[in-house]
C-alpha cells in the first residue's frame, strides 16, 4: 500500500509498488491491520455516562453551553480512539448544537 499525505494512493504487491513508486519508504506492517478510518453511527456526544448523571438531569437541568463544552471533549476522545466519522443521534435538547460542532 502507498500512502500519500492522508490518502491511500495505491494498493498492490511490494514488487509492483516499488516499480511504480521507486523512492517510496517501506514500512513493514506484516501481521498488522491498517484501517483508514472507523465510522461510528450511533453515538450520543451530547450526553455523558448515565452513571455520572441521570438522563433526566442531563437533559432537563444542565445548560446547553455545558453540553457543548462536554461534547467537544467527547468528540476529541472519539477522534483520538480512531473514529474519524460520526453521525450523532440527537442533541438531547441542545437544538442544533451538533451543527455548530462541524
């Protein structure tokens, strides 16, 4: 596999890739898996775990600004865990707060 910047440029055997990309640096990933991204389709970034605060208290008593601040940290932790694409399933009363986090 040839990676150029942040994209996979080519896939093939080592011999064929070296013919096409002779100055390529080879990194041996034998026995490993390279994943370009992970997509998470059902997170609730605007909530924190219910063992910290019950759902009703989070939605009815906490401010939207608190949720926005927490959501930034949740999104960062999600990205650092390898997830690069998220479709948040509800802002839990924060109206269009998810749109502002693009």
